[in-house]
C-alpha cells in the first residue's frame, strides 16, 4: 500500500466523549496519530478527566467510566501538548467534520488555546467512504483493509483504522487523488463558516444563517437591521466557536461604519 502524498504532517485523531452535544459535552479520551510526509508516525493517546459525570449509557459504548478518568489530567492540562501536535498539520478523522472537529474546537477555546482549526485542512474519511461505499467504520475497515476491527470505540483502534482506510481508499479509487487539498474538498458535504453548521455561505460567498427565523439570510444584513439578535446569540446555548465567528462578523461590520 503506497504512502500518502503529503507536503505537511497529517494528524488523524479520534475522540471519545461524555455525549454528542458539542456545546456541553467533554472529551474523555483523545488519540492522535501524526503522519509525516516521510511516512514516519507518532502516536499519542490520553484519557481525560472531563470534570463532569460520564453517563452510564455513554460508558456502555466506549467503556470509559468515571473511575477510569478520576486521576487523569483535565483537557486544559493536555491542551498545550495537543496544540503543539496540531499547529503545523492538517487533520483527518472519521465523521470528524460534523463532530470531532467542532467538539475539539470547543475544548480548545475552553482551555484558552489560540489554535484556529479552520487553518488545518480537514479530511473526513467517513464522507469519502459514504460517497464511495455507504457503511460504518467497522464495515469500512473490513471492506477496504480486509480485516476485522478489534476494540471498536477505542479511540486508538479507531484512529489507526481510519488512517489505514484512507490509504486503502486512495489505492482503490483511480479518481481519488493522493493530494490533501483534493481529499479535503472531496470529504466535505458543504462549506460552513463555523464547525457546527449554524453559519453557511450563499452564492455570493457571504455568511448566512442556517437556522431560526433568519434562515438563509445574510448575517451581516441581519446584524445591521436587528442588533438585538446578535446579543441573543451570544447569551444562547451555541458552541463557543460559532459565537466567535458571529463576533468576527459583527466586529467587521462595526469597523466598516
């Protein structure tokens, strides 16, 4: 199997969490497999104390309990090491565009780390898989790598499987270029201004609302005509990164006055 054609490192990562709410849930395990252009690899896995209880139904899925993380560092302690790994890299994962990247962005903001993941070119191996062969991670691993995925829902096993699947996808599909820009563009369903999908773009390239009473309306126009809506957003239960994007749009509007 040929190696990935990289011009900078690519960090495959996977999260296990307390749940699926990007605004409220926390990371309990993170695994990062950093692949260098040379093909060399570095692998790191950390259990994380989320500071909140892990629901029993979530523990039943990934097997990580409150007792497992009681003596582990919190995310803020680990954040500088994670930023050091990611800051010079692109990023890849399985269903990462919709969940792992938005949640990681939230955790980094909570930890007061200034790393804008928008500057890391993302490759979502699940999107490529669903476009080519709609199935799950275990099925993808079996289909592409002809092996059974052991320890599914273990962050380290899922991360390494995702890396192997992407290499096999490039090998299998003639039209799938071994190029990070192509893979990043191909693995995104829609282009979003934020990670959680609350802010999209219109045909003019302007940010628009993807929700609520102003859905499909230009954000900058709404903020001009209904300034209270911006205040409502900042006090509502939106992800921190989404609020950060809205703030940037608002500041740009004010600077143009």
